């Protein structure tokens, strides 16, 4: 009953975001118009023009199968940023209730080094963990906050360690490197209370990208590096796009996807005029030697799958203790959804890695 309630609440929240964003749109593909056989044509430039019929895999939970089977139109309008932010605020408020039922906590709003933060303290935190802290850099495309609740409450609960979520300045109002500067400022302030080997930095999506950028900037500044990093579905190279961003939307194989080369380049409002090979913006071009142990997590239908695995390979090439976990079939940041057994598994994997690194 509890699991069904969580699923119902999550789906309600997700529907609220979708409904809030609905506007008149191009007509989506119907069942009668949909492809019913595999096709493949490679043109003279090597571009693949394909259709694929992909059944639900039996390797994932029944809950995940139901989530993947949910219809989503392949045509839709751009969602205005103000509406997107309102929808995510609604979602986060409800997600806080759902995740807090699983992981009871105390959440307070504060500022550190003048930067707004959310501090999540898990119920039952042992005295031995009071000298440790996890620093979260939330997802949300750098222009909104989709993760300062969903990325902190479960990790705080499963690690029994305090989490500080940095509410860094967002684009387009504040372009790169504002988010990096805010995050580094909070990290430097935390070092006044916590030893660097008692600190972990992690994030999902934009927060995963930012985690890699902040680590590169910390090293550039000559500051002590944290005990570990968590890069959960990110990108370390804005100059070269991989396959996955051309194949998957935020919902994996469902939903709208613009053809490669159309529209604005990725995260233009965040990057603006910065060289896409800047070693902080794209840390794959920086010196990665000496980076702390890092856990990379992604999934088989993640639009940032390529970005995650390519940065993981770069860490390995630099001799870093870098681990990679890839979940089959699931879409981007599926670990936000407490109704999925795989989401709970993923959060436990993340939490266990942090605990082990902080126990050395």
C-alpha cells in the first residue's frame, strides 16, 4: 500500500508539471502513423536515418516497465522558463513529502558564504558522522532546480550524513562561471569546519556537470580536493556531442527530440561565449590526474549516457579510481522517482560509495 501511494503521488506530481507546461503544439504522431518495422539508412556523411521497434525489456522492474510504457507525445512546444520553474517548484514540494516518508529528516534554508543553501540533516544521524558533510549541486539544466530535494533527502537518509545543497545562481540571468564560483565559495567555507577528506561533492544532470567543473576549478586553485565525487548523468565535454543526445530525450525513447544540428547548441544560455574547450567548463580538457575516487552513474536510455561514459574514460586514463554503474533501459535521472525499485537501488549505491570513501 505504501509503495502504491508513493507511485500515485509521484505520478500526480509529474502530471502536474506536464499539465502546467501544455500549450497548443504540432500534432503528435498517432499509432496509425507510427513506424511498424525497423529501418536503417546511412547517408554520405555517415548520419544514420533509422527507425527501431524496441519492446519493453524484461530486465527491469514492473514499476519501471509501467513508467516506460506511459505515452508521451513526440511533438510539443518549448516550455517558457517561468512555467518550467513553477512546475518544478510544485514537483519539489510534493517530492519532499514523498521522500521524507522514506527518509525522515530536518530541512532548513540558510546561507553559506552568502550563497543560499538547503541543509538536510537525517533523523538518527550518529555522533560519528557530525564531522562529515556531503555537498550537493542540484540538477535542472542550470536554469532551474529539479534536484535540491530529490538528490538530498534520500542520500542523507541512506548515508546518515548531513547534506548541504548549494542553490547556485541560475542561467540565463547568470552565465558560466557563476554557478562554479558559488559552489567553490561554499566548499571553501565548509573547509573551515570540515576536513577535506570528510567532504564529498556530488550532483545529477546539470549538477553532475557542475561537480566535474567545480572539481577542476578546485584543483586549478590549489585547494585540497574532497574525499570523493559523485557524477550522476553528466557531461565533461561541450565541444563534442556523443550519440546519446541524438537518440534519447529526457524521457528516453519517448517524447520530443530535435534532429541533430537544429536549434541552439546545448546549454547556450549557460555557456554563452565561453570557449567550449575551456578546461573548467569542459573538464575533459583539464588535467584530471589526482582527482579523488569518483562514482559515475547513468542509464541505457539516458540522453547524457555518452557524456557520462566519456568523462569516466577520461578519469580512468588519468589514473583516477573511477567506477561506472549503468542501469538498463531507464531514462535520465530515474533515481528521482521513489516509486521505482531501481531508484532506491541507485540511491543506495551512491550512498554506500560515499560512506566507504568517508570511512577511509
